[in-house]
């Protein structure tokens, strides 16, 4: 086992209780307003990346048409009342969830997960290309980002603040202090679609700007967070290395509903295993783009094979036949040592 915790904290006993002592950090939060986080229209890849580099998150207004948002919400509502109040401490008790939205809602998969801006931002943040010696040739292979999780959250009146956390803890990502953001350090990218108006009062996501630049064990404080308030149809992009959490719903009868998507690197294990229990016919009904985004095709050169073949051979045989002779490498060169 390789442990990355040995120097992160020291366990000591105080008044008969073992506690973890962590050295204080000089990392600071970035002060910003909701306007600072909002991308000017028209929203482009370059504008979104500029916000992510500086703040770690940004809001895109009118990300999806309201008609599409209502269809996603309708699919979620088929399941949301089947859920019970959350049991545990990570989420408030008044939370209802619909996990696995990508295997329950075609419109969520095709319109939200496969949104061109999500695919472009994910590629910039999470896409990986590497080079290798294979025999006497130098080859390169590209691993595209894939779906990590897609869950609808409905938070009711009386809910307390969720604890602040980083979602890249799932992949044991080790952060280091950065003065300037470095690409290639993320394991996941989040996008939060507002299925209802979200406000500080009804539980909008709290987010700590600049925490993507912090060292691994810098502890956030509630006062450093801003509220990602959105209108229905808006979307909040966020690096998984940023501290965030749902906020308290202090209203009497207003529910906050959001669907939260995380993308991850194509070489990492997905948070949600959407393959188990999902009929093959459902996957066959999806587009090739959707299947690739869900991680059901190869991460080049050879990751994710089904009986030795690309998964598209199972789900889209006609597409596979046209592409089966494609080189699994991005490029191939005779290698020469100099």
C-alpha cells in the first residue's frame, strides 16, 4: 500500500480522544461576486476555461432551453418520490435523490451530458494523450473523458448546510499549492443544471472560489463560500478540486432541484456503475456520442474492451463495421534515438 497521509496530519491524544493535528495553510480564497462567476454570452470554451482557471467555477446562463429542462425534470420526478429521506450525515435528511440519471433518462444523457460545451470543457480539463514505445515505433493514444455520475437532488425546507468537501477525494487526488492553475491535475469536472430556481434561501450550492489552487489539507471555512444562485435552465461548472456543498433551505415551501453531472478521466473508475442492471436495449437506443461519453467505447488504445473488441461492436454494430479497422493509436511514427 502507498500512503499519502503520513505527512498530512499527526494523530495525538487530547483529553482521552485521538485527534488529527493539521498544520495551518497560507492558501487564501479568491473574493468574487456572482457576476464575476457568470460567463458573458455567448458562452464559449475559452470564456468558461478562463473562469475555471481563476475561480474554479463559473455559471452559464440559459444553458438548456426550458422545454428540455422540463423533460429532464419530468424523468426525475418519476423516481424522486420513491426515495426516502436521506439517512446519514453527508446530506441533510430532507434530501431526495435520483441516482443513475443516465440510465433512466435519454434526454438527460443526450441533451445534458452530451451538451457540446460540456464535452469541450471536459476534453480540455480531463482529456489525456500519452506516448509510448511499442517495438521500434513511437505511438500516441488519446483517452477521452467519460461520465462519472449524474444524480438529481431535491432539497426540501428545513435542510441544514451540507458539509464542505472536494469531490476529487473519490479518486484519491492529491492537491498541491498552485499560484497559477495547471491543466492535467483534475480527476473530475462537475456541471450543475438548475431544474428549478436556486437561491441562498432554498439551498443553492455553496462554492469556495480559488480552492482549486489550495494545498491538499487546507481547510475551508463557511465564510469563504459564495452561493451559486441560478435561474432554471442555468448551469454551474465546477472543478472537482473545489470545495463546495449544498446550503440550508430556510424556506417554508420552496424545493431546490438540481441534476449534478460529474465527468472523469477515461482511465479512472466511474463513481456510478450504470452498466449493472441496465438493459442492453437502452444503450442501443442512444447515439454513438452518448455511448462514448458514458464510457462504453474504447479509451484508446485498449481500455474498456468487451470480449476483445470496442463496446460499440455490441451497441452500434453498423457504426463499428465502418470504423473497425481504425488505428487504435492517435499517431504512429518510426522511432529514432538521437
